[in-house]
C-alpha cells in the first residue's frame, strides 16, 4: 500500500510504539463499539476521521447503523 500511494516507508516498522499504536487502535475501537452495540443493538456508530478504515464489516449485527466521516480528501483517496 505504501508503494501504491508513493508514501515514504523507510521508517515503517522500526518504531515499535508506533506499530503497536497502529495495530492496537482498531482493536480498541472495535471492542468499544461492540460493547456499545451489545447494550444497544440498533445503535448508531459514528466513525469520525475514518480515513480508509471500514469497521462496519466487524460491527454489522443487522440492526446497527454505521456512519463514516472524514475530510473529503481522505474519503476520495482511492
């Protein structure tokens, strides 16, 4: 993906704290949202600053609503 987007990737993977944050953040969000939807199956989850994330694939319970919001430039990346 880094090559496709012409992003400098030479430091990618060298900073353990950054790598941990990149990997832990989605898991934390999914766990929080799943907990929210456990108590409110028809709840509305709003993902502000979604970038390229697509959490609905993990959160879809057939009742919930998911809204992704970000700057137009981020949403039109692909």
